[in-house]
């Protein structure tokens, strides 16, 4: 069946979906977005994603395009019309359509776009040999806590990683500390088996999967420390991994070509993957 998109109150075939040329998302990247996992037809961590959407909207002073309950109904309808059991929902809110001018327009209706994509979600165990990352300077703006659609620096970083044969780029601040990945949060595991990840703040996006993994690890009694870590510390860590809605939990086995730990997924990452897989299944009704 053809994919169905939602654009400002209308459901349309994906190939026909379009926004106005003067939408401020197109003109200025004046908008925010979310990507939500769907498992067995249900949102995973839906509350966390919609709460973060609200924080992003508030930060850039864009109104909700509709109330939250109505938005949840539209998400459900996009899932239904696309017969989406496993995959992702992408939703984007921009300030709206108006004559191009930098300042905020008065009395404008925000634009809402939503699409669905089928994709296999997390397996019960590690199904690969891990990935490599490179480290590069963090050149993004200073409000990375906002999930903005302005992603040019992230795009360039991902492309640099691809050209280097790596899965992801870990971004490094001026003091030599890892902030996060171009599209993921970064983690290391100490020799004692404790987890280390940078605390949330304006330098990085508070990942919804990141928060879920923290809560799952805390429930298992895993030692946790939210603090910055350097590239050098990451290279000598026992394990490393990254998290995001679309990458789930991905073991990192090399950094800038330097092997991490044994150079293969380690026991802490394997345990967290199993915990997260069980959590995702439960969110989808246990199917």
C-alpha cells in the first residue's frame, strides 16, 4: 500500500504531500521535530517524546498546532492509515506560512507535518559486531537541547563519519569533552562496569532513549555517573555505546580507529540491550 502523510489537517499519499514554499521551516529552519518508535502499532516512550516536543516548542516560542490529546489522535490515525506495526513516526512543527521576514509574524497558525516509515525494531540481543565512530569538533549552535529542524552541522558531521567508514561522529567541545553523537547520545562503561554519560544541558539533546536506558540501568542497580568524559577516557573504556530512537542501543567497538576494550560488544551493553528489548516489547503490549 502507498504511504500516507498528514499535512495541516489533510491526509494525503506520501508522494503528493507538500508544504507551501513560504513555510518558515523551509525558509528559516524555524521549527522543531520528533521521531517516535512504534512497536505493535503503539508508540514507545510516547509521553517522553511529546513532553520533549512541548519543551522545544516553548523554547522557540511556537504554539502547539493543536492540543496534545488531538495530536495523539492524529498520530494514531497516521499509524492506522499506514497499517504501521513496527517503525517510526516523524512529526514536524514549524511556525507556519507567511511572507518571508526574519521577525516572528503575528497571528500565524503553526504547520504540522507527519509521516510514517516501516522498519524492524530492536531485536532481543546484539545482532551485529558493533560500530566505529570518529571524533570531530562540535560546530553546532549553543542550544542543542532544542530538537530543531536546523540540522546542517549534524548532516555534515554524519557525512564526515560516512566518508571515514564510521557509523557515527562523536562531537567534541573546546575542552576536549564528548558532547554527543551527530544523531545520538554517547556512553562509556568503566572498568568497574559503571555507566558514564554526559548530563543533559544546552550542549546536548536530552535523548528519550537515553533517559529510558538510565532508568532501566538504575533499576538493575548499575552504577551511574552523569558527567562529561574526554575522548582519551572513551578510548580506554571497557565498553562504549550510543543510544537513540532509531539506533536503539548500538555498541561502539572503535573510536578513531582505536579498538575499545576487546573490540567487540561487551557484557554491559549486551545486558542493557536485552533490558531495552523487553521494555520495547512491553510498551507494544508484549507482542
